């Protein structure tokens, strides 16, 4: 029995390029849906609007949140307190009495609050803001979103 296989390398390359482009488009759709869902913490909007972006790679695309507080807010939504005093941060106000931010005492070693208190995420601009904002796409109600979006975009780009 003799078998002969001929590969169409141009078509294979076309399918590979369609897959990479589809991955990037899918991540852009994920980002748009994430913004629309209003689940990311939002104070000034910098983390959501400027520090979160899609980056294409040689093997696909990734959604990146590059702000320094993102990891802390996502994985550790517990209130941090001074290990010696048990106190949280104290407010810093400007000359007019407007809140500028918060600060711990100098040299404070921070630990999760032993009372189990969690951060109180602002809900003014993003009503559903909180930790684990990607969890619906990983294990929750939107876990089929990425695969369904990729499949749809890939079929169009690959001409299938």
C-alpha cells in the first residue's frame, strides 16, 4: 500500500496567520467586554483604560494589566494593616480638606487584616468593581466567551 501526501504550505501559512490574527481580535473583544461589564476597580481609570491592553505575540495574544496595583487588587482584596498597631492607612488631605490618598506610618510592615476585613472597592464608575474581575471568563458565567469568539473570528479570517 502506497500513500502520497501533498501539503499546501501556502494554505497552512494562511491558516496560521488567520489563527494569530484571530487570537489578537479575540483578546480585543475580551477587553471590550471586560470594560463593558464594569468589574475592574476604577478610581481615575488609568488601570482599566491605559494600563490594560492587548499584546500580540508570536504564538497568539495576551491581555495585560501593567499597573503596579493590579496584582494586589486582583489576588489579595483583603485590607492590609500595620502588623504592630493593627491600624489601616490614615487619610491624607490637601489644604482644602479634600482627600488626596492614604498612607501608613513610616516603616510599617503590612499584613492582611486579622479581622478578615476586605477592601471596599469604589462603585461610582464601575458598579461591579471588585477583585477577580477575570474570573467570569475563566470559571464563571462567561467561560465560553473566548473560545466562542475565537471560533467565530477564525472561521471568517480563514475562509472556513
